[in-house]
């Protein structure tokens, strides 16, 4: 998956994983993105080799009285894609840094 395909929302998901968040609801909480955005991104990134996933043990979830979680982690390709996306979006900050506030003209 090329860097140019990483959207802003995709970069948010990668950054959440880089911060150590591991499953969908944690990512949704940090990013304020809905499940209908987060889970398709995770599936696309897994298919593209940017993340890998594994299911937790059934017993662990059962002991806590909840469904099993699917845990995600960045791959080396995901880390590289995140670095490129962060650089690209930081460059966009310059566009807004000197922008006049609405109505200030």
C-alpha cells in the first residue's frame, strides 16, 4: 500500500496503534471515529500489510464476561507509512498556520 493512499483518518488509526492501543474500541475512543470508519480501515491496512492481527484467547474474554477482542499491531510497513503520513500532514499545517480567521478580513 503506498503512502499516498493513507488518508487523514487512516493516519489517525495508525497513530493510535503506534501509541499502543490494540483493539477497535480503544482506537475509536482515542480518534473519535465511528466503528464504520475504523474497522474498514483496519481491514484495508491488514490486507495491505500495514497491520497484523490476532484474536485473544477465548478464556481471557470469558473471564471478563465479554466477547473476544481482535488485537492489531503495526508492521514495519505500517510504521513506515505512518512516518510518511505524519510528514505529509505536518506539511499541511503550514497552510493553516498563517491563515486569517474567518471574518477577520
